[in-house]
C-alpha cells in the first residue's frame, strides 16, 4: 500500500484532535508530496499552508501565524540548508527537514542550523506525523510564551497595554494617549515580540486591506511611537530597526488578565 493510500485508509491517522491554532507550512516543490502532507496534516485537524520556494515561504511567515515548517532540502533550484539558515535568523518557528539526503553529514548540518528534526524520503506517514507531534509538544512552552489572547493586558519594560480597554499606562500609573494607528502598531509589535516584522507586514497589520503601500508611512509611524515609549527615541531599545528587513520589538512581553 502506498503512503497516499495509508493516509486515507489507516484510522489511526485520522483520529487526532482538532488543532485550530496550529498551522503547518509545507515547503516542497513536488506537488504530489505537498498534497500528501497537506492531506495528512489536515486529517489531524491542523491548518496547512504550502510554499514551493523561499519567496513563498517568507511570504507565509510574514502574513500567517505558522506553528511549524516542514522543509524539503532538495528543492530544484534552491539550497534548502541556506533557506533553513535564513528562516532561523528571522524566527524560532520549529523546522522539520524532509529530504532524500540520508547521509549523517547532511543530518548533522541540518540540526546544527537549527532544525528541530530530520526525516528522510521515502518516509512513512506515521513517522512524519509522530515526529511533527513530538516537535510541537517540545516547542509548546515557547509557543505559549509568544501567544497572547485578545483580552489580555501586556507588560513590557514598566509599561502596561490593555488591549481590550485600548489604554497604555506607564510605570507611574499615568495613561498615555495613542492614536488609533499608533495603538495598532504597538499591538502588532507586542503580539510578536523578538520577531522581525517587515514593513509590508506592518502595513497590513495596521491598516488591513485599506493599507497604503508606502514604507515611509510605517517609518513615520514607528518614529511617532518611539517618541512615546522609548526613553531615548534617538537610540531606541524597544523598537529596533533591522537593516534591510524591517523592525523588531526587542522587549520581553508578559501577559496577564484584567480582573
């Protein structure tokens, strides 16, 4: 029985609990393999996105909340190891490498680049599912730290941001006014701390579908927000500029519920 048939007929592969908050990004340039993995993960309740190359992968990372990436290292025209290195420089999203390269050297290099696991083709779908589940279990505490509920209040560097009440309070208890755009920008940052956000992504998060595709508009908005939350806006410690990539909120963020 083929792997595709196994995924359709084995009841042990379709009885998982739904995972509505978990999205797996399948990076694979062979359409049959992408389809197989999509069917496998969707049968377990995961949301699935697909990418055929590095550009599509990065676009998904910018616009979607990805819980795990399966990455084929033998893409036709791109170096999978180089892609993994680039992803790890931008994000700590778990990576499971899937490849036909079975040598110990390739496996070690992949793991040293920051991969969380390594699967060799041809693979058994049960093994793929088991390894993905194991990686998600191991990285769940990290995901919980980064995940922030909409009704939470958030603390960072003495500040408190009430998302429901749309209020920013300093350590001395004084409330600070933010415009609607400034609030949306700060919310976008604190929901994604320690992660590089491109200007295009910030435009979408602040303005949604009505966004004006002007990078300088985001730069201006960042400058205004820095003046309100940074001790020295000329040498920002919270909202860092990442040259050639965008911005990163460099503070640790803690969530708590309003009583």
